[in-house]
C-alpha cells in the first residue's frame, strides 16, 4: 500500500515513532500519542474516488471488507497486512431515524447511530479489531507478546476477549472484585480470558495492569492506546456515508474516558483532509452528573481541568473521574464549537425509557446522550430544523438489570412510576383477559 502512518506525540515535543513499536505514551515527555497519517498520499485519490471505493466495498459480504473498519483500512491502519487482520465484521452499524421520538422533542431530523449492534455489543469492537490485528502482526513478525491485558469492568474486556480468542492470543482481564455483574463477567469468561477479580477499585486494577505491561511485556489494551481510536474514528465516516455524504448539524456522544469523542473528531479531521466534507458538525459530550469532570471544566471555559472521584451511576461504563483522553477531547470540542451537558440518574433513565417507547432499547449511556440532546433542544441550542445524530454506545440487552429495575420501580434515585411497565398476572380465563385488554385500551384512548 502506498499509504503510511506513524505515532506522533500530541504535546509540543512532536516525537514520532513507528506503529510496530510497543508504545502507549511518548517516551520523551510522557504525553499521549496519536496516529498521524501521510495525508499527501491519501490526497492522491480524489474525494469521488474514495466515495466509489467505499461504495464498492459496501457491497462486499465477505470478511474483511464487510467490516466498517477494514472497508476504510487505508484511512485507519495502512500498516496491517491482509493475513494479520482480526475482524469479526464489526461496524457498519445502522443509523436509525427516530421521527416519533424526535417529533416529541420538536426535532424531526433525529437519528441514532446504533454502535451497540456490533459483535460484542458495544463500539469498543471498532477499536479492538485494530489493536488486536496490530498485536497479531507484531507476533507474526517475531515479537514476544505473552498476552494482551486490560483493566475494565465491562465493554472493553468483552471486546478484548473476543478478538484475542479469534486471533488465538491470550487475553487477561483485571476487574474490581464484587463490583461486576454476572452479565459483565460472562463474555470474557466464555471467550477464555484469564479473569482476575482483585480486591480493589478500577484505578487499582489499572495500576496492576500497567505494571504487568511494564515488567512482563504483556500488551496493554486500555484506551490510552491510540491504535484503538483509529478504528473508533470510522463512526464519523459511517455517519456521513449513511447520510449520503451530508454532515449533520449536531452529534451527541456519551463520554467517560473521552477516547470516543477524540476518535469522532479524528474521523472528521480525516474526512476534511481528503476532501470528503466541507463542514463539520457541532459536538456535545454527554456525561452522567455523578461522573462529570469534563462538564465542570466546560463550565469553567475549559480552564483548569480537575479530576473528581466519580460516584455510582447506572451508566457504569462512563463512571470515570479522571479521563485519560481529556486533552484530545477538549481540542476536538474547541474545534467543533462543542458543548458538554450532564444528566442525572433520573434524567438518563427517563430519556432511555421514552426512546424505548418509540421502538428503541437504550442502554443507560445512550440515555445520558438522549437526556443531553433533550436539554439542548429545550434551550434552543439545537434548533427545530437541525439534523441531530445521537451515538448509542452499547446494546441495551447488555444492561438487563438496569432496564428491569427501572420497570420494577427499584432503580436507585429514580421515580419511574409514570413510565414503568410490568406484566399483569391473570388466571387462564377468557373473561378476565378480555376485560383487562378492553380496560387498558379505553384508558389509553
Ligand atoms: C467505553 C464506553 C463509553 C465511553 O467511551 P469513552 O471513550 O471512555 O469516553 C460509553 N458508553 C459505553 C457503553 C462504553 O462501553
Ligand atoms: Zn512527547
């Protein structure tokens, strides 16, 4: 391939390193790395040629081009050779129009990007396919990497475990003991990961996994790893492609460690560089009120970021007080006339439930994003004619406990009485079934 990319330090130091080196941070200054593409090479194809290449690949059902990530491989990871691609047909998730829900808010051009309709049920697949392919290539080229490890409570460990198993590599997952539900545990267990439940919190697990990487050559899959963001940036390309190469006015995305919004920004930057688009959307990062360090920093005009100690939230995947990608995220928001909104436990549960009543099945993180969108619409910041895309980060089916508790009326801090829906127990008797149905239909007239 004539295309190439390298790691570049995001700080002023501008050090550059080859992508096959095992690096998570800049060895000179300790800042995060990003992947820098040779845009001159990419610009030798015209925008129309890129569009027709993507359209051609979209018709291919066979792996790896049926993947939303590898169908854009020149823009994502040009260094990966065919035989090292580890793909589970990730991405190409639907962009669904929600006219009924949108209309209830006063914005009919309202869309939801269903990133949870992917192999392991979250957008983490988009990044993990690139990371695991990269490790598979290093191993094929002779590197000694005994395992890939992450500290995580949910979606990252599920994605890592599936892709590692597919590649025949060992995954090691370090989790805080007793803070993990069965549903969150079962994916890595089923995929054969070594699952360590340690008596500490997420930060404690992170410290342990970093030490394993440092001392024992285990490869670190946490989100400071910028290879993951390259895969995740394809969400921006997919949205624009699905809208017929139109750019929406607003994108609302839930944020925790803030890698995903950084990736979204990188996707738009790449499309601008190769001439696929000539405008960019405004971006709103949505945070849970119980884990809102970026919201606080936004309220202070992005001066002086302060980490906080996050507290309990149903949106467990964004319960992060000290996000690793905050500098990248702030840069993206400043470029995209961005804003940050927050949602309380009751606002996020309510918004998810109301979107469910229009046919969705939203996870709590998607609820945070919907609640934020509702606030922007109410304030008039999102106008009635704006086109809005909300990014749904995970599949609601992964969060059965949250959905069930809401409808049973025992979700902490949430009064769900007006939206709760529970089964009605009846004897096997036609008269009582009929009576109940008729009473219900009359009442909802
Ligand atoms: C990881 C995750 C997020 C947060 O993404 P960041 O990159 O950490 O901001 C949001 N929702 C779900 C479901 C996730 O798994
Ligand atoms: Zn540096």
